[in-house]
């Protein structure tokens, strides 16, 4: 007895109908054999007249398969077989026992020669060959009775040494099946999917048309299921789906989107506050470095921008720099008492020459050049012009 999973089981027993799923291979050590199948089949017919067998079978034992074929063919109930993936080798033979045979559009039948193994003397091998030929004769008669294939075609299935895979259209032509089940669903937004390649992200998002002609209250219940699925796909891609699933209600979608919008607004506010804080922090750091002579006024803006981007790194760099002594560092800034129109640095230094400024307070001289250009030029002209 096989220990593999039971791949056929009763499903949907309502109103006199039942469904058996035959998925796998045929044999005592495979997914199903005659002993197990016949019990399920007979139980199904006890309470149901109409029976559907869904098949995805790769073949297997000829003898087990023939027993199942005869069981179905001789039953009093009406059996419909639907080939979902393939009905290969003996799987195809079993399928031919159905009163109705349907195939999915992409399903296949497969026929080939019988395969067997043999051990023993020459007579054993002769008997083995004879048995293979007997099996092929029996299978050939079934194909001849249950299909429109001619004798030459059937003989070729056995004698060519090849696997003959027949698609659903070919099976319909040969009378192997009565109907091909065509897909009914089409890709959603197929036209948009074809033309989306060369679009910008904004244009691609617009293709979903999620918010066209919304009512004033922006109620998500107005969306179609397709748009709801598109919203969910976008949220999943952005990592924002949270606890939502495709089965969540419209109200749950609405609440989740409102929560995301609220978080987005709070995020914008925090980002603005953080930007102001970084600029203020950088300004204080650079002003201190400027006063300590670690950087010049010409370098100030560049250092400030770097500090806004990476405050910790710039602060560490400035900490390791040795500044130039500031002669004015210990001076207390006072309001001009002699002449309110004079620059504050000139108070008490009226007799200093340009050379004195260069020697004693070069930073102060630089400030004069920037803040009191006229006084700077007077000092310069007094020393270098006749």
C-alpha cells in the first residue's frame, strides 16, 4: 500500500453531484491505485448520480489503469472528466472512460508505447514482449472506440518510440475531448500595462485612475474592486499595507488611508522643524569656529552647509583644528564713545598704521575691509601713497 498522500477525495457533494480529484500517478506505490479509487468512486455514487473527475495525472500501471477505466465505464452514474493539466499515458486512458470529456485550454493528452521490465531466461523475455503487445492491442482498441483517430495514427502512437503530446485543440479535432474550456478572465488594465514602460512614475500612477470623479466626501466605497486591488498593491510595494489584506472591507481601507495621510502630514511638520533645528545648530557651530579663527569668513558658508548635512562629523573636525589667536577675544565690545560714526574696532586705535594692524590684529583688519571699507582704504592710502 502506498504511503503517498491521498490525491483523490470527495468534494462538493450537493444536489446529487460529487467531485473526485485525481492528482498524481497510478500504482500501488503511487498516489492512487484501483483498490483505493474504487472505494471512493463507489461511495460517491451511493448518494450521487452525477460525478465529476478532475484529472492531473502522469500515468502509471497499465493494469491498475484498465481496472479504473472499466469501473468508470460500467458505472450507472453520469461521469464528466475534466483534464486540468495533463492526462498522460494511462491517465489519458482513464479519462476516455468519461461520458463527457473536457480539457482546459492549456492541458495535454499524451500517448506512447507500453513500457515494462523483465528478468529471466529467453522465454521470460518472449512472454514479456507478448504481454506488452497484448496491452498495446487492448489500448489501441480503446483509442479506436473512444476517439476519431484512425488506425494508422493509433499504431504510430505505439510504434514510433516517441511520446506524443496532443494539445487541447488537437484532442478536440481527434474526438478525444468534447469541449475545450477557454479562460474567461482577462488581465486587468491590460492596455495600461502595455503602454506603461515609457511613462514617468507620475504618469504610470495616473494610469490606475484611482481618484477620478470622486464625490466630495472622498468616500472610498465609490471605488471598484479593481481600484481597491490596485491601492492594496501600491501599499504593499511601498511597505505601507500594515494589517490590510485584499479581503479587508472598504471601511478598513478608508481608515487605513486616512491614518497614512495623517502620518504624512505629521512627517512633513517634523521634517520642517528638523530642518530649522539643523540650520540653527550649524550656524552656532560655524560662528564659534569663525570667532576662534579656525575658519575664515570666506569659508563660512561652505562649512555651514557641510554642518547641516553632517553636524557630528564637522563638529569633530573643527574640534581637532587649532585656531589662530584672536586679539579681540579678551576685549569687551563697547559702544563707540568718541565717534558714533566710527567702526568699533577703531576706538583706541586711531594712531595705528596699516602695518600696525597687519602685525597686531590681522583679523580686525580683515573685518574693516569687509565692514568699513572707507576706513580701510584710508589706512592703506596713508601708508602706501605719497
